């Protein structure tokens, strides 16, 4: 399985801009890698209700990206949030 297209929401872009450059670079690299194949769990995992439309992708140093399933009839996932493990509600 792969994710060919990811659209970044405006809020996501704002969050990304204030993060350290190495985390920004990690996201750019991961976004390219997932076009070929998804990482194995737990590096890619579906979130529990009430967030069942969201998946979490792990970056280094405890950072996570939350992506949302495509709308019906679309193949484009949406990156909706990025931050540390604790800030993203995983801790």
C-alpha cells in the first residue's frame, strides 16, 4: 500500500514552518517515501475513535504527522497536524 498524494492543510503548513529544519526535512522525505510504500506499524497507525479518519506517521525525535483519509471519490490524503508525541495527544 502507498499514498500517492498528500495535500497539506493551511494549519498544517503553519505548524510545519515553526518546527526545526531537520523535522521539516524529515516530513519532505517521508512524504516522498510513502508514495512507494507505507512504513509498518507502529510507524504508521490508525488512530482510535473519535479520530478514526486519522492516521499517525512517525518522524524522528518523537514527532508525528496526522493525515486524514481521502474524501469519497478522491485519492488525496490531507496532512492536518504535525508536532511532538505529547502535543499530538499520544502521550
